[in-house]
C-alpha cells in the first residue's frame, strides 16, 4: 500500500524567510501525482501545488515550489518570502491507481507551520 | 464558480444515533470522495462516488455508507454512532475522479459524538 510520511510535525519560520517542508512516499507505481494541501485554522483544505510524476521539472506556484526527487521518492515544499497567512497545517498527498482502480488521495500526517512576525 | 459545500457545518449527536452529512460538489464535477480527519489517525479515505456508483471504499466498518444522486450531490450516513466517530468529515470533488484530476475540498462537517 502507498504511504506518505511527513517527518516534521511542526515547523516555524520568520516572516519573509524561506522554509522547506519534507515529504517522502512509498509506491511501486509509475503513474501518480503528488500534492501539497494547506489547511488553515478555518479548516478549508486548499490545494497549494501539484506535481505529475512523469514530469522532471519541479512545479512552481508563485512563492511555492517543490523539489521532486522521484528516485528518492521525496517531494518537499519550499515556501519563499513567508507571510503570516501561510500559517497552517500542510499535508502532502499522493494519488495514484491503487489496487482496485481507486484514485484516492493518501495523506501524510501533516506539518503545522507557524510564521513568526 | 461556487466551491464544494457541505452541510451541516457542525453536528452534535449521542452514541447510538445515526447521522447524515451532505456534500454538493463543484458544478460539473461528477466524482465525490469522502474523508475522515481525526487528530490521531489523520486523513483517511472513506469512499468515492462517481455517476451514482460507489467506485471504491476505504477500511471503515459497514456503519459508514454513502450515496450519490443524479445531480452529483452526495450524502454519507453513519449509523449506530460511537464516540470514536467524532471527527471532521471532508468531502472533495473532481471532474471524473481520475488520477490526473485535482480534488477540491469542502469546509467539512464537524461531528461530535457524546
């Protein structure tokens, strides 16, 4: 079964600084997608960025970028110029064709990011 | 375009009761997935519906069930509630539920079982 591991339960960063959140995953599939979701205290889960496994180029969305290392099964999220609004739980998620044809999301346990003014 | 909506937002029930939660997907989305979020277990997949059919189910007991209507709205039902069912229940929609599609989440329904 696919698993996603986020080894940092909590992280903190100073406003305007850069922080990197780690994520590793385990899969035997070749066709899959990886996501970072953000869940602010209001609880609405928001997609931050996604990466297709077949693409070598790392995805970027404004201040958010990923470092995707397919061979190492690593998918870290870098937040540049951190803002107070970036404070939230961040979930790394995997989506691929699991046994039975499901395309469900498999989530890590999350990393709570605190942004200090 | 309106996002995924879930009703009710908060719910308090007692053990042994049953509960029905509702999810309206983004217009045009035909796949709806349900997840349970708890502090201990994190986010766990419950089931996914597409075109009124359940395509996959997670490792939850039969007390958890769901259905989808022709307009793609989905409901999930939990019968004989247990204290451990207290959780945030999230639904997510996507166009067709394929691996290429991003799932968009609703705000969730917070269920407290007393």
